[in-house]
């Protein structure tokens, strides 16, 4: 989660910032800053309400900005991009319904989202059957691109699915290497929320941590619908762990961290990109200092490519921060725009009758310099950019601790 920085705002933004709130608002569907003969709709599926709406609204706004930028630049001659955003409330059933709605709208030639891997599972077949391309800025579960048996035999199931975020096959082990080798923690208590993202991330972390020589001294699953984790916190204290790894998202991770410390276990909580949000810091309180999160990509201040995005986002007047996945959402939308451009230019300046299938096919070869760095996709539809960063909570903000790639 992260992206770009205005020079004067680097410190705040590097924190995961998230304090980038400008005047004005863009709550409606947008992307229509210039006229054009043909309208192409980019769908957005994300949690726009509920606990994870901070991330979802950042995704929505960033896609909107990409569409507006393409229109302003007349990037695809004769085409005006619009966006249509649907709320999945982080629920697979809602995501599937949204996928069906997008398929039914003939103007939709690509969809950005969702945030949650479990929601993506419910959408993939719907989009694939319709040959409608989907690009997620946030899904990290390896099975989405490499099949359920990805650990032993990788197989791509859905050719219409792509993502700009790297996977938990890399993120979990990367965190384990940092915790064991850099933070010098040897005994971990592993907790997850039983959802696709959280359980998968916890599993890949645990496997690498044990391979390095660390010990998993306890495991537990929590109910993401509750905020009372006192029983789990007591187990963590009794286990003698010197670190906690949590597979899940910030609405639960913040209170969990706070209650673990209150139980007497003064040890850091570590999580993935699902906890890398300013809201985690608010929920964890002062005792969250020293907690860690991994997130995809390099830190904001290390990405010159991000400065223009940050400046344009602020100038656009969105009332919500772009949050963790802003840059990845912009790049996901731009990948769709690039694919549409290829298809239009290859068809005498017009969209062909089978535009959806052609756009999906074109996506495989899309490559460009994006907000988050070089954007392209491998044979599974995964991002070729495998960069990750560990962030630490310091002085009430996320600060980059270490960047790199997983050395397997």
C-alpha cells in the first residue's frame, strides 16, 4: 500500500500517509473530462462502505484519476473513459453480483479490483466466461493466478485475471526473513482471521519462519466480526512468544495489538499489507509503536515516478486519502487504458465487435512505466515487480524499515 510523494509531504506520505486529504470531493462516478466518440467504462469493485472503506475509496479515487488523466491527454484517440464504482462491502457474494452487473454493461471493457482475495475468488469465473479483463491492485493470494495447487504445480485457471500487487508466496516469506534475521525474533505466535487472504499469508510466513530455524509456539484463529481478543491475548502471553504474526486486516489487527500489550506481552505484532494503513495506528494506540507491516512495492520517497501521481491526486480534490493501494490502482486502470489503446490502434481507430476478448488478450503484453515502477505481467497474470517493503510504527506513523525482494 503506498505511492508517490510531493517533496514537501514526503515524511507524511512515507508513513503510509494517509493524511492526504484535500478540500472538495469526488463522490460521483467520473473520468469524463473530455469529449470523445466512443465511451469505454472502467469498472471498480471495492469496499466503499464498512471497516475497509478507507482502502476501497482510495482505490476508487485513484482509478478515477487515471481515467480523467487519459481523457485530458486524449490518450486513446476517439475514446472517452468513464468509471463505474460498485461496493462489494468486502463480501464475496456482493462481489459476484457486482461482476455480473459489469458483464451486463456492454461499455465496460475492464474492471479494477477487488481489494480482498476472497472476493476475487467469487468474481473470476464470471469475468472469464465473459472475456472481461480484471486487474486487481491488492489481491495477494497466490492461488488466484497459479491455481489451488500452486505450491507443487502452478496452473493458470483464468486468463482474464491480472494483478499489479505481488503475492503472499513472496510477502509472507519476506516478512519471515525480516523478523528472524533482522528483528532477531525466534518464537512466534501466529494468528489469522480464517479468510482467504489472512490464512494464506499466515501459512507462507510460518513455513519460511520455521525453515529459517524459528519456532511457532502457538496458533489461533479469530472471528473478524468481533473486537474482543482478550482470550487470544492471554494465550499469546502464556506461550512466551517474542513476536506475533497476524494474517488479516487492520480493523482487527489494531485492537488485537492493543489487547496483546494490555495482557502483558510487550512484543511487536507483524502483519501484511492488509494492516498497512493509518487506521491501524489509530486502533492500536500508543502501544502499537514497534509493530511491523510488509507491503508491496518500494516506499513512497524512493519512487520519483510517484510524485506526479501525488500532486495530481491532491489537485483533483478527493476528500479521501489514496491509502495503501492508490498507486497500484492507478497503474491497474492505466494497464486497461493501455490495452484499449492497443486494440483501437490495431483496428483502424475503432473498437472491434469483440473488444472485450481483444482487450483481455492485449493485457498480457502490456508494459509501461507506472506510478509504482515498471508495470508488466508474467505468464500467470502476476506482476513482474516483486519489490516489497517492511514498515515500522514510529512516532505515530509508518516508517520504512527495509526494502527488497524475497530471496527464496
